[in-house]
C-alpha cells in the first residue's frame, strides 16, 4: 500500500483516484475486524442465566455451550476444585471427560494444563487424583496431534513422581509392555520411551532389571530411528536408576551400538549420553570404550558428519575434563588443538592471513559455524582448567583474543558472560586479560556490554587486587584505559533505547570507589551522575544515578568537594524549577538516609527537605509526606530537639493549610504513623546534660546558702553599728551618721543581689509553688517570693545568647523595686527614732 502524504495535496483526477484506492485498501483491512463482532443471535446463545451456581453453570456450558465456553470451564477447573471439590468431581469432571473425546486442540491443551495445576495445588489427595484424573490422562496420551500428545505426556510424567509405586506399576508400567511393541503406532512407542526413563527412578534396581530393561533393549533396536533416538536419550535416566554395575553390563553396550548407528540423530544422542554418563564409568571403561568412540566422533565431525559438530563443541569442555586422567600427553595436545580449530571455525581470516581457497559458505553453514564458536566460548573456562591456569598465556591467550574479537555478536556475548569465570581461574595472572576487558567494555553491541556488566564489580575487584599492587593509585595504573572505557560504555548506553542496560550499568558503577581514586571519580563520574539525574527522562535510570552519586559522596573525604556536591543537590534539585527535579531530590534524600549517618542527614538535608512542605505542586508535597516517617527516624533527643520542633511545625501547617484532598489524606495518615514512632535517645548527650543540670542545681543551693550567711552577717554588723551610735558622744554624731549611711547602702546592695544572673530563664514568679518545679525564698524581702524552676530552665542556650541569661525585665524590676522600698523605709524610720532619743537625752 502506498503511503498517503498530506503535505502536498494534488487534487488531479489520477492523484485523487490513487487516494480512493488507498482508502479502499484500508477498508479491506478493517473488514475482518467487523466480521469478528458477534451478532445479537450469537450473543443470545452465549448468554447464561446469572442465578446459576458455578457448578451448574459449568455443567450447562459443557453440555450445551459452544467450544469457547467449554474451554473456559476447563481452564477454570482448578478454581472449581478449590471451591467445591466434591461436587466438581461428581458433576463437572465426568462432563469434561465426555467432551474431550471430540474436543479440539485448544481445549485439549487447556485440559492438560488444568489437570497439572490441580495436581500441583494438591486440591485433593493423590489417591483421589489417581482415581479421578489418571484414566483421563492415559486416554489422551495417544492423541493424533503431536502437540496435544506431548502436553498430556508432560502432565503424566509429573503425576508419576507423586503417585505411589503400586499405582505406577499397575496403571502405567504394566500397560507399557503392550504399547512398546512394534505393532503399536510410532507415537505410542515414543511415549513409551519417555515413560521408561521416568519410571526407572521410581523402582528398585531388581524390578527395573526384570520389568523395564527388556523393554528398553527392544526400543533401542526399534526399526524407526526416531524411537531409537528417543530411547537413547532416556538411557541416562535408566542408568541412574539401575546403578553402576548394570550400567556397565547393559547400558554401555547399547550405547556403543547406537554410537555406530546409521542415523546421525541416533549417533548424536549416543554421544551426548556417553558424555553425561562419564562419572558412572571406571577408568578402564573410559580408556578402552569411551575414548575410542570420542576420537572417532572428532575425526568424523570434520570429514563426513558435520551434524554432530555443534553438539561436540558444546560438550567438549566436559568431555576433556572427564577424560583428563586417562589422556597421554599426545592425546592431551591433540584435543587442545581440536578445540583451537573449532574456536576459529568458519572465519575467513586466521592468523592474520586471508585464505582465498576457502569456498563461499552457505548461510546454513555460517549459522552452524557461529554456533560452534559460541560453544567454544561457553567452554573456555573448562579449557583453562584442562590446560592449567599457569599455561593460559602460552596455550589459550590467542584463542581468548580471537573469541573476544569475534565478528559475531553471539560469540562475544558468550565471552562477556564467561569473563568473570575466566578472571577467577587466572587469579594472580588476571592482568593478562586487561586489554580484553577494555575491548568488551567498548564493544559496539549493547548486548555484549549488558552481559559483561552483570559481574563488573567482581571483575574489577579481581583486576585490581589480583596483582601485587594494593594502593588505589597503583590500582588505577594497573588497568590501562579503564576510565575512558567506562565512560564510553555509559555514554553509549545513555544514547541507546535500552534504558535497562543503562540502569544496570549505573548501579554497577557504584563499585568504583573501591577500584579507582576519589579524584578520578569526582572529575569523571560524579558530575556525570548529577547530569543524568537532571536531564534523563527515565525514572529508574535517574534513581540509579542518584544512588550511585550518594555512594560516591559517601566515600569522598575532601570536604570542599563534598560541600560543593551537597550545595548543588540542594540548589539544582531541591530548589530546582522543575517539580520533577524536586521529586528526585526526595529520592536522593532517601538514599542519603540509607547510606549516611543520621547526624549527616540532619546537618545538611533535614531543613531543605522540610522546605518542600510549601511546594506549589501537590505531587511533591505528597511524596514528602510519605517520606516524613523516615525523616523523623533520623532525629535524636535531646540533640535534635530544635529540628523536631521544626518538623512538628511543618506538620501543623500542612494540617491547617493543605487544600488538596489527596495530600491531606496522606498527611493525616502520616500524622498517625508519626505519633506511633519512638524517637531515639542520645544516651551519652542526655547523661551529659543531666550531670550539667545537677551541677547547676548544686551551685544554686550553694550560692543561696552563701547569700543567707552574708545577709545574717550584715544584720549583725548593722546591730553593732546601732549600739555604737547610741553609746557614742555628741561630737561623733555626724561621723556616726555617715558610717550608718554607708552600711545601709551596703545592706541594700546585698539584698538586691539574691540570685546570680546565670540562674535565670524563669518565666514567671507566682506567689504559690508550682506542681512541677521547686520554690526558693529570697531573703532580704518583706515576705518570701516563691519562684518556680523547671528542668529546661537550666539548659544551656546557643552561642547566640552569649552564655548568659536574665530574669524577665518586668519580674526583676518588680521584685527588686519592692525590696528596695521596704529596706529604705525601715532604715529611715530607725534613723528618725534614734535622732529623737538623742534630743531627749541631751535636754
């Protein structure tokens, strides 16, 4: 169909006719959609009475409904069995059994899955299951459709594991004798082969020898190669069931014969079974029987039988290590050379030279050769064990280089997956593959990069710690071009559409503080993470970058760099113009609470987080409310008491001023959660403040006792001065008056300095004692003034209060003014009385 372009409209007759043709084609495309709609009559036939119970509805649909409705009932069988197993078995299951005789492929496949689900969920006992379901499964095993038959076979094999031995013997094993005969259909004999392999692990060895092995031999010699191939693949299970002795005398001869079979698929199955059973053969069997067969396979694979080449390359690592003990040095070298030849199979350029004599390969051959090289990459760790890691550089490095630079992505992908295993095996010689690590990091395929990144932290750790270098700076120098390769890999992932690979890469880059220096991370990676948070549009990628940035900040010990990053996080994210950035700021704060100490978060991020309670976007306030319980958990009392007050103030504002209903709902739920939380207590700080408070209260008592003592001393001195004035001569009257004045002034100064200024913070001076405080009478006044002191009254203030406190001005003025007035009045009256007495005595 031609595309319709509306940018340049041409209304000529020919052009308009072309548009009409395009519209007609669109109409034809839509017709099948219209035809798929149901007519009113069809809808009427599909309608079922809603008052019917689930069991009655199922029976009705199976009896008179359409196929799609019957299939729906069969799919719903596990649910019916859970709800009402007795009625389902009595009424629904017989109907399903009837319908399956004439059912189509879809219902048959659905029934096989439903029967297996009922078994796995254990809705009924295994005895009930075998009585009700087993016969239906056995009846449908030989369905004419191969897919349906395999589906029922998978269900039966799962059932065999759960059935009692006697049930398996009578219901399954005994009928196999007749179904495995040549007179039965091909499908029946194939099914019998797979059942043989399953029941072999169910019974004792003598029962298998008597009842199973004769059938196994018969099927291994079947006239159809499909049956021989199928039975050959089941011989491994049979061998595990009968043990080593019977395997040597019965199974191994059959495998040798099948390995020489005329059918290539039979020979391939025999070869794979031999490799899988290597651990069951002794040294003599391996050297005299298995090894000659394997050598024959290797020789024929290149000459006449390339069909087994892929399988041979896949099992070569297991084969070489399984036969390692019986190899002569010549055989060892021969198999190693065979592996090297497979590793470069199909490449037109080997050892740097073009081979023009190679014929043009077919597409099928190319696919086969790619699979062979991929299998060689898969077996590379096993081949390192085969040659010994100490000989890696001499024997296998060239092959490792070729596989890492292979032109096909699947080969390089497999090498990237196995790279970590290779690095572990090389151990201290891991430095020899540094260049290949950089090569795979810079690979043009993101699939290769994704495969390598999975174990990147472990690989880099082995790279840096595997050698003699231990310092961070020397570690960096030990992997040349690592940092450019890492940055290139991240940038390539960022520009692709595969954001999951980018996310995975950023998560793995959190390991870099253990690999390279802090300065390198700061200048090459940290700011890049911040840029990703600010500019990337994929949320998981932004979160991965935010967490990795927090890890970098955690391991950065330079305060200037730390403060710069913190400032950028607050300004560009927390105070950013985009609400999306402010949301990411909250995500970053969550990671900071996870990775840093509580005091660090409270010092730098607590108040910037609370500022978002005034954010104009409801989503930001909503996310903040959800984060508040974690924020509160960072507080410690009494150290962070002022921050707790700020938190409570913000919550009050949200409760009073929030207009968005959704946010208000979350606020109320958050308040309830916050009320249930217990704030952690800083025991050490609390003990210090307690000791300080106790010291202050002791000082207060000592000071007041000292003042009482000084006041009493002052009053005694005053009495002496009065006696001296009464007994003195008239010539000394003026001098006595001056002395009395000075003493009166000194007495007033004592009475006004009752409390030291630092024992202040007294909010009120009530006439009665407070229930929560304690009282102190102030001497030198007409009546004692009762003062209330709380524990908080003696807590130190911040440096802004200069360490000193004072009474409230109104209280101090009223107290001391009244004291001064009373003292002055009493002194004046006493002086007047003394002057009158002196006049009388003189007269």
